[in-house]
């Protein structure tokens, strides 16, 4: 055990073994010892040597240590020693490595000579990378380490977490791939956040930070393992923004999960986690004395909000998050921080940037921001307060950039806000008692500070971006330059300062002011012929631009020359030839004589070749290392891309080519007009066809209703027939009983009375049936009139008319049968009367004369009543005959109506066929026209001309129409 005493500092007789020999003996002991205690002691000794002799321990002992992890799973103490040793040789801890490098391994003493810090760290990184690569060569080693994390023992779990974190730092991509394919690998690591021991939970956060770096697949798995819920709970438990380093680690992990991961962002929004961010930004009245940790935490929280509404996200996702932030009050809370006092400068700057992206492109959020007022006396709009900081040269540069970005985001796709800003410059809306946004912009535009000039020019250009109305309104702005002189327009004043700046530039003035003014002028007059006319109306502008472009200046002036070429090219491209001295053709001749077309195009190309151009084109936020490099605006780079090619072609075109192009455009416009007319005709025919379809659908529904009505009527008629048959059977039985009875006169008279009563009831029933049939016939007449009023009839309508004819025929036969029954009943009644008279004459005279006389009087009165009833029945039978004749007449009329409707139906079907044929002919004609247009466009392309699409021509026509309307106004 001499080597143990040597390691532990004991004195041994004879020469001392070297560290390599000692480590070799310890490794042999680990490999060959059968007793667990001996192996444990040897691993403990290796752990104590692993910091000072990292290379030797790592080279000789790594395989033995991995073997310990595989074989001695039952002893947590030796596992802990092995994991600690592996961590020491793999981890690139800067302080430990400096101690190891400064140690002299030969003498065992420390020396004052040490390697430089950078070299020491590089050597440590190389060692860590080498040992990590050796460890992860076998993926089973990483899988084995994942299983170690399931051990609850602190001495195993904690060093396992630290070792896996070190592996991810050194070989992140390779270790991530192994964990990703390992069953339940990510889930095991997520369990660390639920550990009750804070040190393991906190180191688990660091492990997950390394695990989720630049790996979208692992980020999604971690997110769906309920990571958002756990992390937000930890942040709340630790005190939110007032918490410590643990809150910072949680926020860094959230940023890893959400940045550039649309799936996780959507999951975060749908899980209502945005609402849980609002309490983070609740600040009190006293904001003095913020700790450095609180500033860091709040800075990360603001970055987390910006990740959700970043301009690089999809527009739909960004708009949805912006809406949620407004609805839950998060935007209002951020505006409160914006207007609060005592907030640190870097937090205020990041808050301005965050508010900018929350309102960018969202009309509701932009309107709310416009309504925010600063807590001053009198209250001022937040926009005015921010612009005051932007044009103040004593404010920090990053803060001024943030305010400019906020103003740009406020005006992005916000024509209402653009109009409000421009309106503050118009004479009718200027308030002398208050400072407006327009006054601040004008003051910054003409300030001695070049950065204020640039910021104000860019801000004013954003108020005109893609808004023709405001470009024309800004032409009305008049400025009073000095006492006793008439006011000049804002456009003229900008060109005056530009020309004066050129004279001063020769004495060393900055380029920044002129670049800002040129960007403003290019944005102002682009796609606005009226502004181009106003610009050319000043006789000094064109000579100034040509002089600037034609001179050979230094590198710093090339950008100004390129912007002057762009401005002159816009004057050519958007020129409406309203000024005789500065038409398109004369301007091109001037360029050819004074500058040269090739030289002009070369100077125009200086813009995109500038080193700062590509940086500004990357993202909307203006981020510059220094004020001197603040030259390009993001939206202006888009305008350059759009105009550079068309201006180059416009300058190279000859007058003949332009005439040909105009003729082709006119031809295309004529063809477009023809196509438009055909389209309108097709739309009208489509509308007519749709209307006919609706009519057919309506008639089909009416047909179904009529069929239901006919079915109901047929069932009622069948019921009446059944009732009539029952009555007829009863009448036959009663007649038979009357013929068999031969009684006295009183009995006969009683039977006759009952029969007459029954006959009267039957006649009354028949009268009701007759009335019902007349009602049904009236319904049929109404249906026939409805069919007669319809303009078209479907195929189902013909079958319905056939059914109606059948039904009318059935009703006719029903009426005839009832008339026959009525006649039969009349005959029976007469027979009964005859029987009654015969019985009266054959009756035996009664001994009581007075009684006979009374009976005879009663019989006579009954006979008289029966006679009256018989006459009445005759009259009703006559009326029934007349009704039958009328029904026959109506049936004939209905038959003729059906024939007329069928004729109209055939006529309509013929018209529909002709309409379909006309549509086919029109479609063929459209195809021919499209082919001709395509051939003409192809011929133009072959001639080297640019042919615009139909949508561009429509947009240009619309613009020309608007301009003509405004000229008339």
C-alpha cells in the first residue's frame, strides 16, 4: 500500500513513484481486486488525483471507471466516486484547469510560472473534447448514464447530472442524437425538475439547457413533457423577477424551447401560458435600487415576449400572440413600465423594443398604443415623449434606436396612424400650445445633429410608406425658414438642405444627414407622379443631381451618388410628362449627355454593393454597432430591390421602344377590356343560371307540397266513399223491413216518419259532401293558377299536371255517381209516398170519428211537409247538376292551361340550351384571346422587353384612375 501513502501524503522509504505509476497501480487495483472495499478505495484515490493529473487519469482509468458503472450497480458509494472522477476528467472547468496547469507534477510543488489564460483554457477544452469523444464512442455508455439518473441516491444522481451536462457541452450534437433514440431518455431527464432536492433540480435545469440547444426534435419532446407548466411554477415559487439565478436558468431554458420553434410557440399560446407572463411585469412606484439579478431576469422575460411576436415568425402566429397579449393585459403592463420612472436604462430600452414588436402590424394594439399618455402635467401622448428622446442627442444611442424602431412598428401597415402623424404637420391642425409628433420630426430633420437628421428622415419616410394619400398631403406642408421671407414647402426645404449639405460636405461634413434626406425623398416621390412633378418643378434639383452623379468622389461619397442616381431614376420612371422641360425622354437625353447610361447604372449599383446594405436588409430592427454605421433602413432596402431593375431598364429604353411598349400596352388594355366584358357577361349568365336553379328548386318543393295535398284529398274521398256505402246498406235494410211489414195505419205512418227522417239526414250528409267537393275543387283551381303564374317548369312539373288531370277526372266521376244516387233516392221517396197514400185509402174506419179525423189531419200535414221537402231536394239536385257542369268547364280550362304551361316549358328549355351554347362560344373566344395575348407577351419577351402581369396592369389602372379623380378634385 505504499502508493496509497504516497498519494495521501505519507512518507515512504526509497524513491517516490511517479504519478503515472501511482495511477497505473490504482487502475490495476480497480480491475483485479475482488473485494468491493478495495475497489472503492482505489476509485476514491483516483478521484482525488483526477483534478491535478487529469490527462493521466483519463487516459488510464476511463475504461475501468466505465466498467465499475456496469458491474458495481449495487453500491451507490463506488458509483458516486466513479461518476465524480469521470466528471473531473471530462469537465472543462476553467478554475480547476488553471490549478492543474500551474501545478508542477515532477516536484509536487506549485510554481509561479503559468500558461496564459487563453492557452490554458484551449488545452482544457481539447482534453475535455478528447475524453468526451472517447466516452461517447459507444452509445451504450450514454444509455448507461441515463439509467444512473433513475437512482434516487444523492451521491449517484447529482454527479450523473453533472457528467451528462459536461458531455453535452463538449459533444452536444452526438450526445443529443443518442439521447433522442434512447427509450424514455428525455422523460428521465424531465423527472429531474420534480426532484425535491434543489441542487439536483437546479443542475437539471442546466442539463436541459444544454440538451435543448439547436435541436428542434428534443425541444418539442421536452415541451410536450409539460416543461412549460413546470418551469413557470418554478419561476413563481422563486419570486418571478425578484428571484435568483434559478429564475434566470428557467428563462434561458424557455428561450431555448421557444426560439425559432413554431410548434412550441403555438403550444405555449394554446396552453394559455402567455396570460401567466403578465404578473412578471408588475412594478411598483418606487423603482430605485434594482439588483443586477432582477435586471437580468426582467431582460430575459422581455426577450421571451419578443420571441413570441418576432417578425421572423409566421404572420398568423404573430397576430394571434399579439391579440392574446392585448386581451390578457400584458401590453398594458408593458406600457406601464414604459412610462414609469426609475426604470434602468437597459430595461427601458428592451421594453421599448418589446412593445414595438407587440404592436407591429396589429391595428388594435397600435390604436391602444396611440391612446397611451405619459403621467405628466399636462399629459402627453407616449409617442411624443418617445420622439423627444429620439431627437435628443444627449440620450443613449441604443435608446434612440429603440424609439425609432417603436415608431416604425407603430406605423407598419397602419394607414390610420400615418394619417394622424402627417396631420400634425398640416397648417389646419397645428396647435401652437403643445408639441406634436410632426413638429418634433421637423425639428429633428433640420437639427445640427446628423443622427437626429437621419432618425427623423427615416421616421417621416415610414409615415409615407405605401400611402399615396399621405404623400400628396405632405406636399401641402409649408415651413417658415426666417422672418421676412415667404414660407417654403417641406419638399423644397429638404432639397435646399441637401444642396447646402453638399457644399458643406466638401469641408468635412458627415454623409449621414444627406443619406437620410435622400432616403426620405426617394420614398416620398416613388409611385407618386404628383410629388415627382413638384420635385422637378424646382429648376435647381435636376442639375444638382446630375452634378452629384457625374463627379468622381471618394469612397464615402459613393453611397450619396448612388442615392442621387436612384432619386433621378424615380423621376424618370414615375414621370407623367406634365412638365415639358423634364419629360421622360428629355431626362434620359440629359443622363446620356451629362453622365452616360453605363456610368449612371454603375453609380446606381453602389447602393446594393455597400457593406451596410446587407446588414440592414436582414431584419426590421435597426441595430448598429455605432452611430456612424447607421445609414440604411430596412424598408428602404426593399424599395431599392423593387426599383433598381425597372429604373435600369427605363434608362436604357429608346423612344421607339417606349412607343412600341405603349402600343403593346394599349393593345393589351383593349384585350383586357374585352376579356373583362366577357367576364362580366359570363358572371351575368352565371347569375341567371343560378336564379333558374333557385326557381327549379322552389317549384320542386311546391310540387312536393301539392303531391302531399293530393294524397290527403284522396284519403278523404275514400273515407267519404266508405261512409256512403255504409249509409246505402242501412237504407237497403230499412226498405226491406218496410216491404215486409203489413200493419195498421198508425204503424205504417210511424215507419214512414222514421224513413223520411233518415232520408232527410242522408240528404243533409250528401249536401255536406257536395260542399266539401266544391272546396276541394276550389283548391285545385288555386293550384292551377299558381302553375299558370310560374315562368318555368321542371320536368317534375309535367308529372304533377298529369296527376292533377287524373284527380279531376276522378272528382268528375264521383260527382256523377252522387247525382245518380240522388236520383235513386228521389225515386225511392216517391215510392214511399205512393205506399203511404195506398195505406191511407185501405185503412179501417174507426168507431171514434173524431180520432180518425185527427189522424187524417196529422197525415195530411205530414204529407204536405214531405212534399215540401221533396221540392227542396229537387232544387238541390238541380243545383248539383249545375255545379257539375261548372266543374266540367273548369276541368277543360285547367287542361288548356296545362297545355300552355308545357309549351312555355319547352320554350324555356330551348332558351337554356341556346344560352349554354353561347357560353361555350364565349369560352372558345376567351381561349383564343388568351392565346393571342400570350403570343404577344412572348414576342415582347423575345425583344427584351418586360411584360407586366394582368394584376400589375389592373393595379396601375386603378392607381391612374385614382390620380385622375384627385386631379379633377
